[in-house]
């Protein structure tokens, strides 16, 4: 299978120091691991790189993600996981604000320790149970009075067993319109998501690569932040996805194991 | 002589109203009220002392019905329960469009999702929005208006809604047509800078903004407001007499100013 290698790869000649790996669609698809992924991860860990697992989620706290991945045979530590919820939490701490949390109850553990009394910020995730008129008005009034609006991500909709369902994006858009403000979006494909994920790894974006199945959100977002992006043909990948972003993905390959092979063979820099 | 359009969604200017009624000025109510039928709305105003009838009201729901009939559209309604009777004559089976109004508590996730699923399943999705207001004032505080939810569905489906009601040009034009007057002969009075004042001015009418109801002393930001909104007509008494052609009415506007302790903004 031909590999497409983007021209500017030749230019950025820094050895790889960090690998970001998307979860759903890349390491696993629903409740099954991508074949060979566990082995590939083991091999990647043998290399001198920092590994981080990144995902947009609004209702799975790190603990739950960790449990699921461990059950599937992946060797992962909780502090290696960086989610859009983590990104939101970091932002709240930076801004020193107290949020009204419109997030799923299952996401609350990731906000432990953050004060929520007398809120002066609004965080919106995928939380259908909170998207009722009363709660939306509560959020609206806070934002109109100056509270920052933080969106975990702005997905338009997602797929459920019985059809499509509205994501948080539409509700964030409605609040933006009503208040004349703009939300800060913390999840993929925002640049800040990827930069935040690298914080603490001591790696610059140019020294990192992102592996994911979502061309726009994973690869496009990462490359926009200065990283290299590897698109895998699993999960939500559809033929010709790689043509949809500019610049094209640094590499498009079959799956996570192949991506790891490429990294080990080509991106680790000079060997002593 | 001048004609007058009054928006009375919120504060009744009763004195002014009665004097205008007694004068030679024609009156029409342009409201985006979609939480009630015109009958109910008119009854409410009558209860407040206004001598008003249903035929003096231009409202979005009946205007939408005309559009639906013209284009053979069968709507799924996401509106307030109390305005549903306005759509009694419309075929709603097997919907091929969505009509969204100021649904208040009907803006539940489930209801929005239902409207979304209908739109996303259509080859040519049509979303008709009864107005596009950002928010309005109730006794218990400010509340999200239909515009916020219209934007939500637009974003979800990647479509553009068609607005029936203020500030759509067609809405004001139909009110003017009912009165048989030209835009230059009319003045719109309202509290909403975008929907009342802006919309009317874009039609060639002049407009007065009253500092009641939704009025906020600083503009709500956003890229929606075009520069035309910076030129609200001057309410110099002398000029107003010229514009309205009636000393009597002008006196009343200024009496109202004193009586209600509010300023008719210029």
C-alpha cells in the first residue's frame, strides 16, 4: 500500500520525542481493540518517546477510560491520558473561575476540587439532561453578565443506536448568538488542545506526532498546532478523507500498528 | 399625514395609544409574539386597557401559515402550545419542514432533537423561524428567545433558516400593505434595537426606541448589527411634529415620557 509522505516532512528535521494517540477509532473501535494494537503500543514504549493518549469526550472521566483500555489489554497509566475534559479543567484553573457545569454526571470526577458555588463561568459538554430551557437560561444569564463560556467541543451531532442526536455544538452556538460572545473551545481540533496535551512532556509540537482516524479533528488539528499527523484507515475513516485537509496528512496508513512501524523506522532520528 | 406602527410587545403606552386612536393616524401592531394566538394576545392587551382588535395585529404565525400554504409545506411545529391553534388549518402530516417559534419550556432536548432529526432526514431541509430574537424580558428575568434555538438548528444541520416576523423586511411590508401606506409615512416604536428599530429602518421607515423592556444601555455585541442601527431618528420635538404632522401626538409622546418616568430614546 503506497504511503503518502508530505513534502514538508523533509524540512522539519527534528527527532521525535512525543507521540499522541487518539483512542476511539484508533486504538479500539467500540469494545474491540484494533488487531495488533496492544503489541504495537508495547513496541512504541521501547522507543525513547513520551506517549500520550488524547480524546474528545464529554462524559467519560479518565478513570473510566483507563478501565476500558486496561480491559482491552492496553498498558496505560492514568496520567498519560489527556481529554477535552482535562483541557477544560486546566482552563478553569488558569482563569481561576467557578463553573456552572453543564456536563454529564459521569464527567464530574474530572472536576473534583474545582469550586462550583456562585458560578462565574459556564462549561458546556454533551449533557442532554442539562439542555432544558431552565438550565439554558441560567447559563445564558451568567454569560450575559460576563461569565466566560467554555465549550468542551462543538460537535454538531453524534450517532446513537437509534439515530443521530444533537451534540453540544448547537447549544453552544445558541448561547453565543444570544449573548453576542464567543465560546472558548478546548477540545480537538483546537490548537490549544494539542499544546495543552504536550505541556508537561517537555516536547515542542515539532517534536511530536499525532496518530488518529479523524482527518480533520485529529490530523488537521495536530498539524495546525505544528505537529506531524498520521491518519489511520480505521474507525470513522472514509476513503479520500486525506484529501480533505490542507496540508495533507504527513502520512496515511492502514492502522495504528503500521503507524508505529513507520515511527520506529523513520522518525526517531540518528542512532548512536 | 403620517401613519404609525406601534410595537407593544412589552410596555403599554396607554395614553399615547388612546390619543393616537382618536387622531387621524393609522395604527398597526407588529409583534413577534408567538407564545399565544392573536386572540389571546389581544385579550391580554384589552385587559390592560387597550381598545384593540385582532385585525390590527400583524403576527408571525399567520404570516408563516401563508408561506406554508404557498409552498405546499407541511410543518413539524416546535412552538409554544398556546400558539398551535394558529396552525389549525395547516396539514401537518408527514412533515417536510420545521417551524420554530418562541417555545419556552417546549425547548427541551427531546423536542429539539426531534426537530433536528426531521430536518437532517430531508433532502431539502426548510427551517422557518418565527422571529430571530436573542432574548426577551419576563417578570422573572431575561429568557432565551427563538433566535438562539434557530441558530442551534442552523448549526446542527448546516442550513439557514427563513425568518418570518421582525426583523424580516417582508413582515413590515405586509403590515404596511394592510394599512395602505408607504414606509416613509410610517414610524415604528419598539424596545428591541435589532428587531424593531433595525428591521423597520431597513424597510425605509423611521423608528423610535423606547428604553423599556429589553432595552439595555449598552449594545449587545456580535456581528449581527449592521451600521444602519446607529442612526435612530432624532426626537427633537420640532422635528417630530414635522415628521408626524401632528402637534397633539407629539405632546402625548412627551407626556408619556413624564408619566412613565422613562425616556423615549433618540
